[in-house]
């Protein structure tokens, strides 16, 4: 009877090990499942946090994008004010090919048919006084007498002498065979027509053309239309 009891003892010990192994086999897959669920939860929460953190830079970028617009607006305002304060008239090219610009705000009419003004010849800025009677001007500091050599300088003197004394034209002539055309410059654009025979004031001739203000502004009439 003692031998029979000893034979059952090993059998009970082996059954206990099997139960431990079975518990391990069940717990291991459950652990993997739980780990997978945990990782999934972490992965889903991570993009939300990243998105919320990325939002402020987007707002900051929007604010920065508005800055160049305000800067552009302020930059556009300054040149507009400058043009209004310093109006420059583009006249074309001189006989040497340099661009001529007249500073309209600089024109100041004086007595005796003289007008002070400032003009630009290429990159140089020149102070001058025009003698509207004989259509010349003196440039400073050279104190040099200049006469128009191109349509651009003709236009410059016409614009400078507008509004000066009308009595600066020393001569008188009769338009003897109307209609007679008055032009902006010698052989230049049409200015007006004198339709009746009448007396007009003229200045010193330039070749065959005489300066006159018969149209209400400075112009030129051809010698063939005049009688002295």
C-alpha cells in the first residue's frame, strides 16, 4: 500500500507544471494584444498634439505675410508725394543725345522777359536764366549763353517763357496773307492759325522763323507770312 501512494505523487507534480505552462501561453498573447492597443492609442494621440503645435506657426506666417503689403503701401506713398512736389517734364534729347528734363516747380518769372529755371541735362542739374525776348538762356556757373539746337531745347524755352511779359517781343509785323500757321517749334507741330490780316509782335528770328505769342502762348511763324 505504501508503494501505491508513492506512485501517485509524481503524477500530481507534473499536472501542476502543465497548468503553469498553460497560464503562460494564455497570458503572453493577451499581453501582446494589450501592448498593441496601447501603441495604437499613443499613435493616434501623437498627430493631434503635433497638429495643435503646428497651428501657431501658421498664424505667425499669416501675420508675416501681411507685413510686406503694408510696407509696399508705405513705399508707394512716398514716390507719389515726391512727384507732386518736384514735377519733372521729360522733353526729349538734346543735340548731343543727352536727355533733357525741366523742373516745372523751379520756373520763376522776372521783369524784362527773363525767367529763372532749373533743368537737367543727362545726369547734370543746371541753373539757368532765360531771355525770352531772343529765345536764349544763360547757364550757370559757366555763365554761358545757349540757344536751342534741338526740338527738346525749343520746347524747354517755350515752357519756361509761358506767362512771362508779353512786351518782351521787340518787333512788330503784319500777317499779310492769311490764313497763316503758327507752330510750336520751327517746322514743328501745328499750334494755331491766324485767319485775318493783322499786326502781331515777334521776336528775334531764328533762320526764317520768328517767335510770336499770337496764339496766346509761345510759337513760331515763318518769315514768308510776315510784312515789316
